[in-house]
């Protein structure tokens, strides 16, 4: 074995029990190549007879050199938030529907991974967001987001009313169903559905995309990646801040949400020949004729 990776974690979409079959097949394949293999403890619950060591996701960062994620983009988003502080590279195997981030297939993962583990891969760093909720000058929540941080109303409440400042400078007051602060990675997710532009993942920028704004002149805005955005809540009600659809916090009147770039990026590995534009064509069906 000649590889920079000695200990490899395999993490599956644990809420899909059938994922354990390809997980174990991949684990056996990697172990036969001489790698130390660790399986995420939640995934391992569906493989009681497995002889492979299991670890909680939160404990992997100090023990592994690489994580292979089997699932969809949603699964990889969660793993990325947890492992990014340890700068663990991630490889995504697509078991979902779209897969902008998980670009290996279950059918060819052994062959592709074998080549990648020998150094035949391309790496890229993706920007990660952090967002704090400040209430009465005290931080009450802090979290990370790979795609986006969203302030939004519930289905039954009235419009959100908030003030936006960028790097301390007043930008505008807004009435809308919500506001999306997105990374380039998240520009093909909720931000795209709300009319935001597609951003190449190598760009050091963020985008602010209003959701159904009560103003015809309000449009998505792209700002530099080092920007610090502050959202001050001007209306109380059933309003939340959401992190990648993974966690959320209820907001109160005068709460402040402070969003900025996290100091550590997400490190993704792709097979040789990976092309972001090819991914866009394939996933957005740009090659289909009308």
C-alpha cells in the first residue's frame, strides 16, 4: 500500500438500512488493500455482525486520514460540518438523487477509489459558514453551514422584517419570507430555487438571496467571502434561523444573527478529470433538447 491515507472512515446514510451492504463491501475491499477501516457508529448499528471497528462521527476527527461518505448531498453536508474543523478530506459516493457533491457511483466506487488512493485525484477547498445568534449581547447559539444559513418565517406567520448590515455598514431593511446567505456550494441548492445565481465553488464570495421580498427592486447580492453579515430582527413571531436544514433556532425580537466565513474550509477529493461544468450539465439536465 502506497498512500497518504492510512486510516479511512466509511460513513453511510444510516437512516437507509440497505446502505450497509455497499458500506461493508467497501470496508472489506479497503481492508484487503491494507488500510485501517473505521465505520461510523450509526451506520454500524445496521451491521451487528461486522468485525470492523466503529466510532461516533464526533470522535473520528483525531483518528482518521480520510472519510468516504455513501449517501446523497444531504449526508455529506452533515459530515462536512463535523469533520471540517479537523481538515479531514472527504470523498462522496452518490446514493441520492442529484449529487452535486457526491460524484462517485456505487457501481464503480471500488475501481475509482483504488485509483484515487494511489494519488489520482483532484482536491478542492470549499468555503464553510459560521453563524451566531446573539440575544441581549449574549451568544445563545453557534453553528456551521456548508450550503446556507437561512432566516425564514413559518408557514403561518407574517413576513420577516429585519435589518441587514455588511462589515458594519447598513445595507437595507427588508420585508420578505426570508433571507438566504449562501456559499458557492449552496448556490445550486435553496438559493438557486429562490432566483440566485450559480457560483463556481472556487470563488471566494457569498451571496444574499431574499425569499419572496416585498419589493420589486430587491435582488440577490454577491459579496466578498470575508464579509461579516449582521441580521437584526425587527418583528417578533414564528421566525427561525436554519443551518443547512440540519439545525434551527427560534428567533426573538431584536435578536441578531451574525454570519461569516469559518476559518477552516471543507476539503473535497474528486476523481481525475472531474469537471464542475460537467456536473452542472448532468445534474441540471442542460444537455436535454426541448
